[in-house]
């Protein structure tokens, strides 16, 4: 029935940009050591760099969206200047069910448009009732990001709970379990939780298609769920990210609304509503009273990703990559020929209850990163992937170092790095040059790590830049045994965190 619906909708067999070029999946899971290294891998990178992204294992039945693919982790294990690589699917409940069936079973965002999308949705409910699909352990793809908390590396997607994964000494990746925190957390879990550097607590949000639309949670050491409370919103929205400061959590209620009834009118499931205000909710951290949220309003806009936020005087300063004219969800870019996202400051005045916004830098960008130690604290620099539209397609062609403390517009873009002709990268993760903050020469004393794809060679490299000098010449380049498809977010786990993954001595495991 799904195939017939797809054919009738004109989606079956249609070329899809998210399945072509380096957006297309790789078919092999490999483990390879002793990779060729050009330059010197700094000792600070000992541990592992892990990046998540979508990699569909089956041909889509109908429409397909970039966000639909199953989560595949790509890891570079680094030790004593040597490097090993592996990639592996996150063994989610969805992945295992569909692997057994040999085809997609669970509906995707790419099919959720118009009457055909509504029929797919109804067929999904029928499959659940008939026992064809088991939803007891979630249906998420774990394809968006990774975070290290409480001695566990977690693979995340915002429609499900995390999966605990582990990178072994030889770089091999394994999935350990779906993390339910002892059954105390059953709501969707953000792909962008924040770890408070002072307390070590993990703060997060979740949104759903059902009332009350979202929730806020705090998880302490030992996986103790200290808070999990419902928050009501006017509409269900895609709330991809949020922020914390020393004292507050800040929620971003942008008008990318989820309306299944619109599919009857031939519209997509997610639609940007330019006539609805953007709202910013400020709640004291750990508060279990949703009525204490203070809401601030600004005109319609959208942001997938927050760089950081902090308190300054009587105000909260939040920096994000903002699409001022909204977002075309189908293409994951600005609508039409509108400008792409730019780093923008949202200032929330806690005395006057007024909100203002200003564009910080005229560089089109996404995937902002900062040092983990500065989450919720005043930050000078954020590092972004610079986007460039080529033949209608937007891809990151370089990196920019944005000075959030600059006194003039000319000084905001502190430095730029181009990946080179025909080379496309992505998010660059900041790695401090030392785990000891007192040993650092400044906030930017560290390295930026990312994957870069070479279109001409159809191959990928792990590339490391010096964040302080921002030299275009990489500190090190590692040639990878296969290409790495474009993905989303990564994390570097240092040597101590790497060791903490194991509740036993790892000396007997294969080493790189």
C-alpha cells in the first residue's frame, strides 16, 4: 500500500538530493588502523572524535528528507599521534526492526506532506496495532548528535531517548543500550542537551506532537532524574535547541509549527508561520513550576542552533545562527533566495521584559561551537561553518571565528579559513590544548576538528586546525579509508573520558 501511495504521489523513483553525492549513504561499516597522518596530531586530541549523521540503509519507499536516515557514527580514535577510523550504525530499535524486514517500516518526515502523508501516518498507526512495528522501545534514529555525560557517550535524536554507545581502543563502535534512566524518563530527549560546567548536570528539553507539546528535564550524576516537567505551548513546534545560563534555562518557541491537519490541505507536516511571533521563555533552572516562565516576543524568525547564552547585568544575551526570514524545512535552508542564517544576538531584558535582536556578523553560517567549559558563561569566540550557495545548494565551504566581544562590525569576523576548491566540511568541534584550564593561554587556546569531503577525489579527511592562530594550513590531516557523508554534530572525548567509558581495565583490548 505504501508503494502504491508513493507511486500515485509521484514520489516513487524520483531523484532526491538527500540521496545523491556526499549526502548519499555509505554501505560498509569498516574498522581500519594506522591511517596516514599528514602533520602532527596534538596530544590534546588523544581520545576520540565522534560525529553523528543520517545514513539510510534501505531505499526509501517514497519521499526522503536529510533528517530521515538512520544514525551512523564516524569515529577517529587518536593515541600518541596515531589514528584509527571506524563507522557503525547505532543499533536502535528502529534500525534492528527494519534490518530484519529488509525495508523501511516506520514513517519518515520526507513522506509527511499532503494527503499521501496523511495516509502514511494512518498506515503507521495500523502497523502498530497489527504488531508489524514495535514502538515499546521508541522509533527514533539516533542520528543527530553525541554528548558525553556521566561516563557515557550518548547518541541523540530529538524524537527518542538516547542510546549509550562506546568507542573501543581499536576505534570499533558498539551500541550498549537505550538509556531510559531507570525508566524515569520516557519523553523525547533533545539532540542538544547542555551540561552545566559548574554542576555537571545535564539540562534538556523535549517536544512532541501531543499536548502539552514540550518538557524540561535535569539529570544529575549517576543518571538521577532531578526534574522532568511539562510545559504548555500555544502550538506544537520544532524546538531543536535551547540555552542555559548560570541561573536560567531559555526556551525558543519559534513558529516552525507541526500541524498534521494541514496535510489534508496538501501542505507539509512542518510549516514556517511568518505571521506568528517568536517567543523566548526564561525559567529559573531546577524550577518545577511552569508558571514561572517569563515569555519575551520578537517577530517571526528561526534558529536551529544556539552558540551560547549568559547573564550580563539585568539581561540575558543569547547568540544563535538565525534565519531572519524563516526556514524552508524541505531544503533545510532559507526560503527562496533569502539570505542564509547569520550569527544574531537575542537580548532579553529581565527588568523591562523587552526583547531585542541584532545581527552580529554578515557571514552566512551554521553549526556554531564553543568550548564545553563555557556553556552558559560569557564567551568571546564562537566557531561557525561558513555556508555558500552553489547552484542552489548550500554547503559549508570554510570556517569563521566570530568575536562576540568585538567593538565594531569590522572586527567581528576575527578570521576565516577556506577548505579549498571543491572541498566541503561541517561543524568544527573545539578541543582545548590542555584539560587543565589554568594551563590555557586564552579561551581560544585549542584546536578545531572536523571532517572535510573532497568532491574531485570523492574521499574524506579528518582535519585539525589551530583555533588560536586560525591558520588555513591544518595542524594535521588524516586520510580516511572511505568517504564520510555530510552529517550533523560531533564531540571529542579526551583521554580521561575515553577511559571512563569502561567499567574495567581496557589494557587487554586491541589497541591502535
